[in-house]
C-alpha cells in the first residue's frame, strides 16, 4: 500500500514509525514531516488544511490510505474531502470533529446521552458570565468554546481570576474561539487519557496514558502541550475503563450516529478520576501528543491494521495484541518554552542512541541544516523507551536523554512520578 500521513510532529513520527514496520506498507509519505521522519519516509510540502490539494496529491501519487494526525485538518474537513473522492482515510469528518472543535457541542452531546461530566453553562456576553461566576464561586473553570491551541482553558482558583479570564476572552484575546464561553464546575481528582478506536458503531480501546501538562517538575509552572507521557496509566483500572466505555464512550458514539454524524477515528477521552469513578473533561478527535508516542511504541506494526480496520468499518473483527510492558517518553523542549524560545540551536548525540523496538527518539520540531539536526520548535524531541516495568522504561529514557548534547534544550526530570 501507498500511505500518506498528514502532520509533522512527534505524534506523526511515532505513527509513521509504527506504520513503516508493517509489511502492508510499501511506500510511506509524510506531509510535511520533519528531520526524524525523513529517516523512514518521504517528506513532502503540501497544504494539509486544503482538502482539494490533499485529494489531488493522493490521486497523483496513487495513495491507498491517509492517516490524519492533527486536529486542524480534521476540523477543516480534509477527511470529508477524501471520503468524497473515495480515498480511505483515518480520522473523523468535520461534523464529528466538533467533539474537539466546540466545547459547547461536546457538552450538549454529553447531556443528550447522559455521559458524566462537569456541570456547565454557556455565555455569549461578559455581564451574564460574571454574574454566573459570582453566584457559583471558585474554584471554577472558564473555557473558550473554539479551538485555541491549548490556551483556551483557565482553571481559576478565585472569582477574580475567572472574571478576568472571561473579560479577556470576550475582549477578543483568542479571536473567534472566545466569542462564546463555557463555564464549568471544577472537578478535583487525577487526570488520565483513554484512547478508543471507533468505526461508527464498534468501539475498541487501544490504550491508556498519562500526560504531564505543566512545564516544571512536580507539575508546576505554566501549561504546555505536554512534557512527557507514559502508558499504561494505572489510575485507569480495568473497572474504571469499563465504566468509561459503558457510561461515556458508547453513549457518545450512539448519540453521534443518531445525529447522522457517526464518529470514525480515535476518540481521545480526557478523564478526571475521583473516588473510583471517571468523568469526562474533554474529547479530542486525534491521538494525543506525546501520548501517541508511547501508544505506538507499545502497539508497533499492528497499529496500521487497527487504523485500517477503523477506517473500513471492520473493528468488530479486530483484537489488540498487548505486550505486557510499559512505555515512557520524555519531551525535550527549547529553553524558554512555553514562552518565547530561540530557534536553530544544534542538537548533537542523536546518532549515538539506540533505535529499535524498545528505544526511539521521535522528533517534533526539528530540521536538518548544514548536515546537523537543529531545533525549529518549542517541543523538539520525544525520548521514548519501553521496559518490563515503568521504572525500567523511565530509566532507559533518561539514559538516552543523557546521551543528547543540546545545551539550549531542557526536559522535566520527573516524568512518571504519579505512577512510580
Ligand atoms: P481541556 O482543554 O478542556 O482539556 O482543558 C485543559 C485542562 O484544564 C485539562 O486537561 C484539565 O487539567 C483542566 N480542566 C479542564 N476542565 C476542568 C474541570 N472542569 N475541572 C478541573 N480541571 C479542568
Ligand atoms: N498532550 C495533550 C494533547 O495532545 O492534547
């Protein structure tokens, strides 16, 4: 098969790495890719938000299957354009991608199907929102309705902080994404992520993970896109996974089908677990980044078979073959991230590290310049290892980190602490 992966981050490097191991994969193209992906696939420049351009490229290159990595092309309808052209693709339609693109939509779906989540209200003007916040008290959570690149959520510990967040959003700080605001009950507990393939009817769990959103050790400092992850997440016990499937995932999938917008793709359920029960924090309509890196390391080549079966509506025939082990990834970021950071610093030592089914450095923001790998983004590398235990996976990953010579980069030193 000729396979096209859309995206160019650590998530897409991990997807490409797993797909390339499957004998069904004859030719692998990634758009736009990055320096790490270039070692195992052809990287091409293509406007991945332009459905017509993606379809044209697929026709010209005889692409048999497209895997859409990030949310932006999904929300832009690239999966719809591919479906209309008869090209098999992994990823939901734009209508189904509203589960990530609109907080209000997700809350309405949860209410319609009875999925447990935080109590909420939606506002389109600041005065009414402020009145509600003062009546509810703090802590309370303020969310811009639309996609805001991870900047749309303020967990406010005081009423003043919540009111300030609402005023900023209505003043246009997040553009159109903040024109409508959801205000939610604060949920206490431990967060974890659950990844479930859905083909419109059948749901197939493919793994659990825990992310580390704060930039600093001990979960301190500002939020980031994720500084590290591990899989499985022990907090998501088999009993809680069953509760999530029965009370949240299956009802959501049934509600989406009932609305005429069946969900096909990976459903990433962000969950809050307290007293042995999970409630939904949010859905994403794609794999998490860096959670995908640990999931792909554990799934390996079978990932392609699972994604294909998902796209073709055959999940009822599939089974996930689990290795009984653990994977952990440490994100290395450019100094200054998530604030401003320098681009172009040289990264050494990568060619001294092992690259096999238990060790991989997945690249995010990298490029090759004058023969050297240089950093081009905030999150730059995902140093990933497997082990029989989580502690072993962590030790292996940090051993690899020690072999990387990048004075302008940094990482958290405590990935995995909650589970260890
Ligand atoms: P979201 O973009 O909806 O995932 O929110 C980003 C982060 O904000 C989540 O991962 C949680 O850590 C936190 N958060 C969101 N909603 C709530 C809530 N209702 N209660 C507590 N924390 C929340
Ligand atoms: N790591 C969080 C996300 O992908 O949204």
